[in-house]
């Protein structure tokens, strides 16, 4: 029933019964005049059309639509250029910054599909304990059934390479943020515990007896939880959550200055969700028939490349290669985007050597490079130190996660 057609007396009674912005939002959402969020059926129908090779979406014709398309293309080109320059810095191949037409097609497809995946399975804007949650419609299994299972394994591997690239970039920003926090904490410390090596030089700073000091620990109880010992094992989940926010988020993050980096990361911490990594755990095992079907290659981007046959296909026991955050076995190869390159590039001596090294990296070394769970936290670094309470407040305002409006509403 449309609210605007209610008699004034009844409408007034309803409005007077609303006691919070959340209730008002729910009321507006109940009106047919309000657009409803994407449903499972709607997403399924859209993906049916997307994966139907005989179907095609109409090309934009209006000025507004063309401007939007141009914006998408610009952002896509920016992200791919950054990706190629990053691979060049890994001593892969200087000419990689000018990919062949077929290589560029693979790259564009991978980035666009990753962006599409993040849009049809959007991040949850509600709190974890709220019911219902939009993402409850799209569990890891549902994501696998609706999207991943319709891809060939090598097509999915292309998307995984993009996910790893974004997660690596975000991880680097988080590391910078953590070092910046550590430097700020160090300058605020007024008492150093005896275990510190330089304790003999300066145990105390000149503070008044009335100074309210706080022991630098239990960060999980503050808005600095992202840097706490107890939450270190969740840091990877938070990073992949931010990577799942899609191409627009990554574009804004990469192009922003340090202050905006902080704001974007703080605004999305400490959040977690099921995304591509969890969806891939739903993969069935690989059969011999499926393995034989993929035992060919072609430089045509409609087919898998030579590197997938040599390095990817033989590494899988599941139909779709998983994202293994414990052994990181495939991470060095994914870092080099091994599934994107044509045979001419792959057959060059320099590239062959680089890929051979990547494929032989031990699990311990790969894990040490890409996993933060064993890295010392800021809390551990300054364990036992004392800082003024006012400094803690300043640290939280500068580095703590930014509460969502709905969280503040519940307090």
C-alpha cells in the first residue's frame, strides 16, 4: 500500500510512532515508491543473460549512458596500467606494459568480471547480528552456484589474480598505516617497560602526578582493534573485505593521498564477509575427463593460455584452484599474472626463468611474504608501555575505525 494515499489522520499516527531513523528507513523501504534492493531472482536472471553467449546487452546510446561507459573505461585502463607497471617492477618483462591485443582482452575481462562479481554480490551494509542481512541471500555456496560455476577454471583464475593484486595493494596501505601508528605511539610513550633495550636512557618523561596514564594493551576493546594482538588473525579477512568493494573503491584508494587512504581504510574496518575465497571452497574435485578437456591451449583469449596448461592445471586437485591463505602455494605465480600472457612472451628466456622461480617458491617463503598473521602487532611492540589517556583519544581519532551511523545509533 502506498503511504501517500493514506488518510492524513492515519499517516500522522504512523509518523508519530516512529522513534528512530532506522524505523523511518524501514517504513520508507516498505513503500512501493521505494526501489527494492536486488533480489536473488533478479541477480540470477541478470547472470543468466550475462553468461548466455547468444545474448547481448544493448550498447549505450544516450549521452548520460555513454559518459558512464567512458568513465568505466577510464577507470579500467587506469587499474590495468597500474597492474602492468607493478608486474614490470617484479623483473618480469619490461615490454609487459604494452600487452598484445589478446593479452589486453584477458586483462580487461578479468578486471571487469571482478568488478561485476563485487556488484552482484555487494558488501553488507548492515551489522553482523542484524536479520535479515542482504548478503544472507548470497552465501559462499550461492555465489559459487550463480557465478563461479559458470566460468571455466582458467577464467576464474584470471579473476583470482585480480583479487590478489587488490589485496596486496590494500595490505601495503594497511602496513603503512600501522607503521605510522607505531611512530605516533612511540612519540606519546611516557613510561617504557624494563624489557625495552633503551630503557636505561629514558624511563620516564616529565609528566605531572595527576596525569591519567593508560597501559598500551587490550586494543581489541578500542577502535584500534585492527592493530591488536587478538585481532591479528582477522587482518587478512578485513583486507579481502576491502578488496571485495570493487573497482570504484580501488580506484579511489589508489588515487587518494595519505589522509584519504586512512579515511577509506578506517571506514571499512574491522569488517568481514564471504566473497570469492569462500566461494571457491565450494568447488568440486577435478575429474580426469575435465583435466583432459583443458589439456590444450591457444593465444586466442577465448581459450586458456600456455602457462595455465604448464603451471595451473597440474597444480589443482579441485576443479577451481582455491585461494590458500595458509600455504600461499599459487601466490607467486598469481602475482605475475601467469594466466594472461601469450606464448611468445612465455617462451622468452627471462620470463621462463621468472615463472620457474615463482613456481618453485616454498610454502614457507610464500607464506612469509603474503601473510600478516605472524607479524608483530603494534600492541605487542609497545606492550607494557604507558601513554596519557588524552594521547589514546588522539590515536583513536586519527587511526581508529570510523563507526557507521547505525553503530552510533545503537549506543
